[in-house]
């Protein structure tokens, strides 16, 4: 469950983040991303995701500082406040306009259209046996980005639809010990 939760949180900052990063105001540093709503195969998973994050945060709080550091050193994101996840965008990622999900570039957006502070995008990607097709829209307002994504994934376990609303906000230039995504994903 923890791996699934982290994967979903990264995905929320992932495909949306890859597009969000195309905006000229992407800053290197610490960003906090939160899934506001998630519907999987027609079922609202928001409560389950919030519960999983709460359990994860409790488990982390009960670890020794050494244990916590070890767990965090193996993760590309760390828990933030209120069910959010903190990710670090390195200066290199900011320069390449990349904010999450897939720093190796295996699944870049198939198309991106920008109009003012809104951006729409499409994903059509097959990588490691999983096909992801979808669309989304991101709105930028200062240091905050809001996204809506509709996608369908198909792999050996079947086909699933996901609708997700997420928000990201800039915390600051100091990543506070969170490893940059491009380094953590290697």
C-alpha cells in the first residue's frame, strides 16, 4: 500500500508536473504536491489515499532519526503537511522544464498547448509494458499550480481509468534534505 500511495502521489506531480514545468516560472527547490481528488475505475479513492498517507506519516514519526533518514534516502519524495508529498526540483530539472514523475524522459507529454496561465496536454506512452493515454490541464497562479488529469493505463493486470485533481505549491529554494528527483530516480 505504501508503494502504491507513493507512486500515485508522484504520478500526481508526475504527468501533471511534467507539463506544469513547461511554464516559465518553475523554480528549483522544494515543492509540495497534494492529490485533492482521485477517482480510480469510477471509485473515489480520496479517503483511502488520505488514510494511507496518515498511516505512513505515523509510521515515519515512530522511527528513530536514523531509520527515518534511511527510508527517506530511498524515496524520491517525503511526506509533507496535510497529506501532501514534498519533492525537490534540482536547478538542472528547472532548467530543462521538468518537475516530477519521470526525470529520465521515458514518457514525455505527446502535446502541450499553452494559453496565458493555462496549459493543456496529452500523454500517449508505452514504457516497460504499461501504456498510458490521457489528457490534462494545469493552471498556474504565482507559486501554485492546479491540475486535472484524465488517463487510462493498461498493463498485464488490466486497464484502469484515473481522474485526478492535484495541487502543487512552491515551499522555497532550500530542499530541506529532500533529494532532488533527478538524483533520487537514478
